C-alpha cells in the first residue's frame, strides 16, 4: 500500500511541477536564462521598419518553437518509464529555457510580441510528448531527436533569412542551433529510435503549418 501511495505521490508531484513549468513558459517575462544571451555580444544596427518586423516575426516563430519544446519535454517526463530517461527530458527542458528567454528578449528589442497561439501549441505539444513517452522510451527519445533535427532546419533557414545587419538575432540563433544539434545527438546516443522518412515528412508538414501561423499571429 505504501509503495502505491508513493507512486501516486510521485506522479502528482510531477504533475504539479509540469503545471508550474507551463506557467513559467507561457507567462511573458517569467522565463529566466542561466546563460547570458549571445545577442549581448553583438552591436545593435539600424533596420527599416519592414526589416525589423520580419526579424521579429522570425524570432516569434523560434520562441514558439521553444514553447513547444518545453511542452514536449514535460509531457515525455511525465510518462517516461525509466528514471534516467525522465531525468534527461527534464534536463533538456531546463536547457531550452535559455532559448526561450533569449528569443523573448530579442523580440522585445525588435518591438515585436510573442505569438497569441502559444497556449494552443503548448497544449498540443504536451499531449504529443506524453503519448510518445507512453509508447516507450526509445520512441520518446527518437521523437526528441527527430524534433530537434526539424528545429535545426528551421534555425538554419532563419539565419539565412534574417536581415544582414541583424547580428544580434543571428547570434542567438547560431547558439541555439549548436545546442539543438547536441540534443538530437544525445537523444540518439541514449537509445532513441530513428524515425522513418514518412514520419519525418508528416512532422515537417505539421511544422510548416505552425511556422506559417506563428509568423503572422
């Protein structure tokens, strides 16, 4: 009986922690980075209104991507079967907080705003992450790797699309790219299952819908 109560308490504890993480992710200005933003190492250059709006929209997409990452990791941590895998999910989520805070700070500098769709995407991503974790740790880790690979593609595209003079945004995205690639490799090395091409194509299609909507809203 005591073991059953312990398991229930542990799940409740994780649920409370997940709820707290959701608030810290979705409420503007709450996320706090452990590392200083790479943008601080670059000068701020003048941009036209159109360039600034475009840069802010791209950073808004990346911010929403980090919101989704937080939700995915939290969902997976809730249902992961092995303690070490659960710990890896929670550690990855903590590292992604830096990206969340960096993107939000840069959006403010560009006189932009975060996406109004963030709560919706957070909820959807939390459910997907929990489902992946429920299926099994190999699938869960494989989903992390596939997701991070998608993120790396978006980051590479955005780095090229940013206005040339927006060195501050570019510095943020370059560091994010390095971190996300590391997360993908770590997930595969930990036993993550490599997803087949059709699954990755579906993930790409869903990602395009998210990025298109977030660029505008």
